[in-house]
């Protein structure tokens, strides 16, 4: 059996490990809050995810495309996640290499991997002219540098996310096979 190229359910393991090793109770709570958020997001569970956030969260996505994206408030963030879950976009793996925690929040650094079907990429605007190898595989894996700042409020709830992409995920696409993804992965 080939080695899995992506395993989203491993994403929160480093956060739980760091929380277990941390003696500072506030830091432990913050690390578990981020882990709970990440697990709910990757499993497509909207209510538990939103319960990790303040009443008026703010999200910044930097370098996602030519235009940075900002989400302000509960409704915008909830709608964003609902749309993500409807389209299978929650199926990604965060491979965390570094975790920094202090009284103001958590910072995670690593890579984010995501699988796209050829049809999803076409719906996102990729064509054989803009991506000549598009028709050579039905499944594609992106693997992008990612830093996420998870600020918190005084009650240790997450204020949102500041997400910094090191590159455009579409620039990192590599073909993969269906037997290189977990059984629980849903292909849309």
C-alpha cells in the first residue's frame, strides 16, 4: 500500500502534544482551543468550530490571490465555513513544524496540503492553457508554506485568524493517486 500523501486528521496532534507538555494553564487552554478549532474545521463541524471564537471574529487571508480577503464578524465567518464545508474545502492537512504560544495567542508555522480534483480546479478557473498538465491527472495535491496567527481575547477565546501563505497553492500542484489519500477523504 502506498504511503499517504495527506492525512488531515493528523493536523491537530502537534497542538495537543504541545498543550500536554505546557504547564502554564492559560497557554494550555489556548493550545487546546486552537486544536479544537482545527479539528472541528477539518471534520466540517460548524458549531464546535464557531464555539472556539469570540462573538465578533476577524479573519485576514494574506496572499491568497491578488486581493487579500478579510472576514468581519460572526455571520461572515460562519458563512465562509458553511460554504467551505459544502464544497469539501475543509479536507486539508496542516503539517505544523513550529508552535509559539504566549498570553496573546498562538502562532503555527508549517505547510498546508490540500487535494483538488481536476474538475474543482477547472471550477476555480484553471485551464489547460494556464496549467498545461491539468488533464494528466484527476487528483492534484498542493503543499504550501503557511503561518497562522491565532490571537486571543482576555477570556482565551480565539479572536480569529491571520493567515499568511508563502506562495500560491496552485503553484505547488503535483499529481497524486486515489490510493494516496485516506479512506475517510471525500472526493467532490
